């Protein structure tokens, strides 16, 4: 039986207490966001949750139309690994990325088990569950169904930006502040998205 939404939101705060509800139609999808993944991110083509393997813009727009509500989750306690040079940004933020992805998966799973069977989470940045993703493995041949070989198919989710979501514009709509950081040593904030219906 599906839980009352207000009760669900209270219970989700046990998993992560910093989120805000947004009408799903307010989620911004923009062509430039996915292009920034392709031209500007060193992880492009290295993770099955990133372009070119992640859903495209039109798929994302269609998905969002299936939902009325979404949660924007904020992660302010991002702790980089200071033993890793920040030029290797993915490894510099590895543990924080895993923590955020685990939390988003936990929110999705709880909502699903509470009767919101369409619940679907997205995180930020490339998936960091495995030391190396399939596209990085020597001799591995990719095809259109390569995700079937993913070692954590149940938990791996695409990032918002990989699917073309304008994270800046979307999170600002619920009153969260988000600015471009000019140094990896500045306070970092991650955001996740939980689509619920």
C-alpha cells in the first residue's frame, strides 16, 4: 500500500535530511548540459552511467513527464581525498561520490518499498562504485547492452548532468544556492534527484 507523501518525506529524512520537494515539470533539461559532459569532463566515455551510454536529452524529457514530483537532495559535507591531486578530480572526490550515490539509491529504494514503485534516483558526477568501469577495461567490447555486464546494475544510476539536466537552474528553483567553484579546495556541494510518483 502506498504511503501518504508527507509521511514518506518524513521517513526519507532519516536517510538524508537535506532535500526539498519540486514539481517534476520544473526540472530543467538543456542541450548544453550534456555537451559539457562530452566536452569538458575527463570521465567522458569511461563510465556506463555517463555519455555516450547514458540516456539522451529526449529520453530524459520523456522520463520526467512520467512524474509529478521530485526531491532535490543537497550534500554539503563533501570531503575530498586530499591525498589525491585535484587534477584527478574523480579520484579526488571518490569517497564523497560513493556516499552520495549510496544515499540516493537508499532514498529510491525506500520510496519504492513504500509504494512509490516508479521512484528513480540520479546523482552527480561519474559512478564510482568500481575501480574501473567496463569501458576502461582492456579488451572489453562494448555494445548497446553493455550495462548488462555492470557489476552493480541494481545501484548504478546516471548523473543528472549526464542526462542533460541543468542542475544549476533546477536546484536554484527550490532555493538552494549553487555557484561555480574556482578552486577544488573551496567548500563543495553535491546535488541528487529523486523522481517520485
